[in-house]
């Protein structure tokens, strides 16, 4: 193999390692709002309810919640606590999303 092939293989190896590390990084749940699921709540509805507090599409919101909360489906259980992609405010420790 020529030197260029080795260089390309090394670059792809670094790219693969970088991608793996980037994808497997966990989210710091302490930075995000935790809510208690109420009767009638759905991930779609929560994405809509908090749409002004995040920059994600509804689908991205749902995927984020499922990934961070390690869920295999989108069914919510009344009373369970889930983290949503809404940042807590840095000032006075108030929530950015102050929803009922």
C-alpha cells in the first residue's frame, strides 16, 4: 500500500473514534428540567407545550427525551419523572419553562 492509503486509513480511524466518543457522550441531566408526567401527557404534547423553551422539532424533542431517559417506547406513565430538553435558568435557579 502506498503512503496515501495509510494516511487515509489513519484519518478514517480518527474520524471513527471521534464520532464514537461524540455519540456516546451522556447528557448532564442536572442542566435540564425534570417534570412529573400528568394524566393525558404525551411526548408529542410536551414537545408542543414547551416549544418556546427549546430549539428542536417535535420529532427531535421526542427522540431526545427517549434517548436521555433510556426509553424504548413513547408511552408515558402518570407520576413518572422524565427529563426534557429545556434548560434550567442559571439565574436564581428558576426554571426556564414555568409551566403548570
